[in-house]
């Protein structure tokens, strides 16, 4: 996803399949035709294309920036706590302020506890950046979970 957003690779299925095969080899595996038996370059490319076609992502796509660093420092009870993370992608307002934080997830079937963990991660990035909203994109399932900033989630 990062390489697509940065323009390093185009969105053609053949290009994505070739890149997926390269990444599978780099991870020490061989691509397989049947995704139920291992890592399939064709299925990975197809998953990326399906994700880019999701209405929520399609709407944000022209403004999505990849791998955006997020930092925060807070002092609680006299002790400073510093947190660093990376948002998979985000969009900015016309004024340059973070607007939407996007987190790509490849789980095939995430349980409720895992989803809650993802929601907390995205909510922390929203709260840190001041973004208006967040999206957890479950790429394997082709679904999007919307996350609001903490100050809105209790309203």
C-alpha cells in the first residue's frame, strides 16, 4: 500500500502481482497459486485492488499520504511520557492539519479483542494528531471500521 501511495508502483494488476511475488520471495517463501496453501501473489494484488476500490478509500485516495510519523509527549504526575508511532496513511486539510488517519490491516478474521486493540491504536493517533476521524481498513474482509476522536466517542 505504501509503494502505491508514494507512486513507487502503479496500480496495474500485473505490476502489483509482480511486486507481491518479489516481496514473498524476500520473506523467504515461494508464491503459490492457491491462497489457501500459502502466499499467493495474485491474491495479494487482488486484495490491494479491492481495498483501493472501497468507497471510503476511493474518496480519500487522491490525498492519502503514506507512512506518516506521529509523536506525542505528555507529562503525568511529573513524569514525561513520549510515544512514537507511524500512521499507515493519512490525509491533510487544506490548512495542512491531519484530517483522517488510515490503518491497513491484513487479518482474515480478527476477533473482538484484536479489533478493540486496533481501535485504541487508531484513536491514539487521531488524538495525537488532532485528526477528525480514523479508518481501520480490514483489507482481507473488504470492510472499514470508523473511529472517532476520544472527545467525540463519549458524546
